[in-house]
C-alpha cells in the first residue's frame, strides 16, 4: 500500500501486505490527539479519504 499514513497502528499486519482497496479492518492512531485517538477502519475507507480520526472530525480539524 503506497503512502501509508503515520496513523497505521496494526502490528501483526504490515501495510506492505495489505492492498489499498482491502476491506481488512485495522486500528489507526491520530498523531494530533493523545486521548481517544484510536479507531477501527477499513483500509479501503482510509485510502479513499474516509474514516479519519473521530476526534479531528468532531473538532473540525484536518484528519490524519
């Protein structure tokens, strides 16, 4: 998967082994928030620019 966001948290699954449009769900970590900064989302949704950080979405910040 090209240009993997820093937010990728999943350790057993490597970004190199998951296709960009995969329906695999992985955990993501926002680099802007320290609390409530993790969320589960499909790789395909993140690749399409959806399912960013819930905290950033609530506050209107750019999502990671």
